[in-house]
């Protein structure tokens, strides 16, 4: 059975306990994310469990070790007791107000034996769009979601409050595979997100306007095409970024390839 792109696990976690542990984290432990080309604003984290040779938030290759914030506060382990998984990485990841994580793929999560990533939303303000494969993941505080982040994904925090998730990388196991598939039927349907909704309105405008369609088709340089699309949409009050255009191009290319697959 193939693994879905996302699923909300049907487990109950103690959000109050998790938030209490979060509130007691030493503010000096927050580190800027190492993928500096992938974000604008504040994307930072605290390492709870990581490879022995890992530096900061970056991954390593040696066996996992529990770091001081995890060892010094048993509330983390107590709160995660409903998850009988082999955790090889645990991080608190914060995205500040007005910050963006640009579209990218986590290629280290690709393949049947790669780690499986779980997101547990601790602080989840409403004006945050977590986009996976062009769809908004409706993750609410206290929920635990499996996400296939080898696929294109991005996050846009337009809220005035920070977004914080507890992110776990786990080894594949029969229990976790079963939990993913059992959670799928009750997983909320994804949405568009504000930028994606604006792009969809732009796409409909292009479909209905032959002159505009020809203008875009005449632009053969990819980056110039993306810039032109963003600027034309902005003239109509439709706000989205290059990521939405690239995501649409990727989906179109994938759909075109799939029609020729046996």
C-alpha cells in the first residue's frame, strides 16, 4: 500500500503539557535555521534530539542523542507517550510573524526507508498557510500530522503571532505506517491558502483573456515568465509570489508526464 502525502494521526496529545514545556525553554537556545536561502524573516529552532555529530539545527549522520532541553524536562517524553516511535530528530521550529519559508523539497526524506516526519502544532495562528504540493494543510494546535516533505512545500506566516511546531523525524515502523493509513479517512480536507487562491483567480483570468494568454506564451524565459505573471496579477490586486507560479509549472509538468505513464 502506497503511503499518502499527508495524514492526521488519530491520537490524543496533551497540548497543555507541551505548551508548558515550550514556555520554559530558555530563550537563548533558539538558533537561526541553517537553510538561509530558503526563508525570509525569522525561522529558528531548538534541538531536543539530534545526531551526535549534528551542529545546531543541521542534520548529522551518527546515532541520535538526547540533548539538554529534552533531558532536563521530562514533560516532553510524557506528552509524547501516545507515540511509540523511534525518534531520531526532535526540534521546535518557530516561524515569526510576517516570515516565509520558500518552496523547497527535503530530499533526505525521499525513499521507502527514509525517516518519516511528524509535525505537532503547538502554536498555530489562523493566518498561516502551510502548503504541500499546492494544498494548504489545515493543521490545528495539538494535532499530529504526517507530511511527505520530500514533495514541494512552503510556509507563509501572515499572522501577527509566531507559529511553533514540534517536528519529529522517526524511523519507519509497522505501528507508524498503520497510524498514518488509519488516520487518513478522518484527515480534514486541504484548502488553497490565500496566495494559492489568488493564483487560481489569476489562472482563470488568463484562461478567459486570449490577449493575456498570448502575452504570457510569448515569454520563453522561465524567470521572466514568472516575474511577468506575478506583476500582472499584482496589477489586478491578486497577491502571490514566484513560488505559486513555480508550483503550478511543476504540477503541470508532472500531470503531462503522468498521462504517458503506463
